[in-house]
């Protein structure tokens, strides 16, 4: 099959996709029992698909931008954005998004667009619609909406993973896919916790901002409980999905990245949950005059014995 050549992707999209594809290769290829240096055998499809998703993502982020003062600059009316969160089909998006249409056409021509890949791509459309809404009104998001956005955010890794099975001619390993879904959630939570101060300063959506608004002083406790639920599922699914060799490779990669808590990286992983910011405006005003966001206080993991001042110093 020959596809019509058309300029649909920018150089910036390819450059942005590079880091994701590299991380995917180093993290997921071992779970496919494929050496990392076999990347060139799969590069064309993986790189093109990820760059196409970045191109569509850039357009989505440009659709609505939250200013630090809370006002909205948008190409569309806010009411239209807030009403656009219903789940779309690939075909509904393709006619207005050239990069998306080219990607869908490629997957169809290669016989890679099965029902699983289609569903995950439509997860992406749902995520972008929800992201537009949450970025337009980040302090109006419910905990359920924030958790839904979190569950959809890594859809691109899930698309690439399903494509790898097809490109290898291998059946889907559903236990492994389910395990990595939980791992992806933990990584996304870690990213939001690390970016919490920046997202407050930029008035951007962040799941921990939602927890801070909803639970106030108990936000860190509630977030820790949410993380613990995901870790429990992850460990249970990992035990069923990975043999000794796969587990060793998976943990080695996690340790290399000090990844997402001790369940994923027993030696180097740790959770650092900041004290919630209950009044965000002073931080935004302070950040506006600084080159970087002020550091946030993260309570220490270990506690000191009462009266042991030297140990606490």
C-alpha cells in the first residue's frame, strides 16, 4: 500500500517524540524479550506514531492556555471547550487533524489498527478533551475527573506497547499489559508530585492540586492512600506477569530511573509528597518575580525520637 505523501509533522514533534520512544525502548523492549539494539527493526512505525501523537497533542495544548492569574486565552469559547469531553471516534477527529489522519491511514494500511489500538487512541482523544476542560478550569476538577485523566494520560505508551506485539507477530500478553498499566499510573503520579509547585505557579492542572483543594490538610495522607492502592494492584499483577528474568530486567530499569516509589524501585525509589498549598495566590505572586518556582517543603520519610536533637539536625 502506498500512502499519499503530505507534510503533517513538524521537526519539533519528532524531537519531542525522541525521548518518549527512547524511554519506551529501554523500559518495554526487555519485557518483550527483545534486545534494545533491535530498535531499528521497529523504529519507523513507533517513531512515526509517537511523533503524530505529539503533533496532535501540541495542537490540543494550543487550544486552551490557562494564565497565571486564572484567566483563559482560547481559540474557542470556554463553554465550547467544557462541553467537548464526550468520547470521540478516530474518524470524527481525522477529518480536522492532518497528523492524526495520516497516522490512522498508516495503521490501517499496515493492518495494525485492531480494536485494542483503536480503543487506546480513542482514550487519547478523551484525555485531550478532558485536559482542555481541566486546564480551562483547573480548580473546578473533581477527584474522580482527576483520577480519570491520570488513568488516560499514558495512552501513547499503551499504543506503542500494543503495536510492538503486532510488529513482532506475537499475541497480546494481557497480564503484562495490565501490570504495566498500574506502573504507568505510578509514574504519572510521581511526575505530578514533582511538578506540583510549577503547576500551581502556572495555574495548570495537576492531580495533587485537586487533592489539596478537596482534602486540604489531609491531602498528603489521601494521596499516599491512593498510591498504596495502585502499588498493591501493581505488585499483585507483576507477580503473575513476570518470571524471574523479566522481573530482574524491569526492576533494574526502574532503579536506573529511581522510579516511582519503592514498589517499583526497591533500592532507590521513594515518594516525596509536598505539604499541600492551601492558599496558592501568594506562591504565584512570588514565582512571577523569580526565575524559578520556590522549593516546596516535603516532610521527611523517617521521624526522629523525641529529645534527640542531634539526629534531627
